[in-house]
């Protein structure tokens, strides 16, 4: 894998980049163990990737060799409505769904959520941006403020084992809203509400998958169909 780090600033026309963020400095020193004249890729908020040479290790200064704008776009614009699941798994899904090309992630507070929050922690934003060090997407996935199930939009897709078996033909629009429930599933009250909202229930079949695994499967099918 290429050595690549996402930074909060922009790359743009910069020819010289001085790294002052302590966490990035630690990665440069202890993870990548860069030496003078080594090269590394920095990705900026402007989604320009720059190839830099380690010009001044003492002051953590890098000199740009070349730069290019990202151009990769996913097949579909997916808005993932993600119910709160176990914290470690929730954060794993944030990272991997960003890697798989999700445009927006909207946390959902459901009756069976093991925990929830009304805020967007800085940690979530950092996790999502870290995915941009792996992918080539030309956008930064957006994470929205958590909502209640009653505030979901109408006619969205719901991943539910009792639903219709997945077929790619179900998804004939470029923008897709899909809801993932908590580990314990939706309550009867929530299922009734989703039906009243005319949601479409889809299933991955009879096989039982962990919630996070099912998410990765459905996102892969939507953005990377065979």
C-alpha cells in the first residue's frame, strides 16, 4: 500500500508543506519511519493528492514533486441510515462504508440501540477522513446529525431478513437511501412505522450475518455489481 496521509489543510498550489500536527508527525516517525528524500502522498481537503519528498526531517518540511485531482466516483450515490450498534462495530462501519463509496452517513436512534448520542464526535469525522487514505474517491463522505426513526424519509430501502431477496434491478435510481437496523432488529412499533412510510424491505437471503458484515455486503453489491 502507498504511504498516504490525509491532512486538514489543502494541497492546491502549495510547493512546500510543513507538518505541525503531532499525530501526523508520530505517523511519519514511528509508523512510516521516513528518511530524508523519502516520498509520501498527502491528500488535502481539496481532494488533491500531492507526492512530496521529505526535504527537511528536522522541521518536518516536505517539497512537492507533483499533484493531481482525484476523479473516481462510485456507481451510485448512497445515503446510509445507520442504526446505532455496538460502538466498536459502529466505528468500523463508519470507516468501511466510507471506503465503499457511501456519500452520507446518518446515524439513527432506534428502540433497541445499545447506545446513542445526539452529537457528531470529532472522532467520527477523523475515522471517515482516514478512509480517504485508502480510497481514490473524489468526495469526502458527510456524516449528519443522528435522527429518530420517525424522522426518516419515506420510501427508503430497509435491510431486513424477512424482506424480498436482493436483486440489482430493485435499485433503478442513482441516489439510494438505505436503512440498517440495530443488532436486535427493529421493534414491532418501528416496523409498523416503516411500513407506513412505504419503505421497501430487502434481504440478503436466509444466511445469518452480523450487522456490520451485512452492511459491507449490501454496499458492495450496490456500488460494485457483477
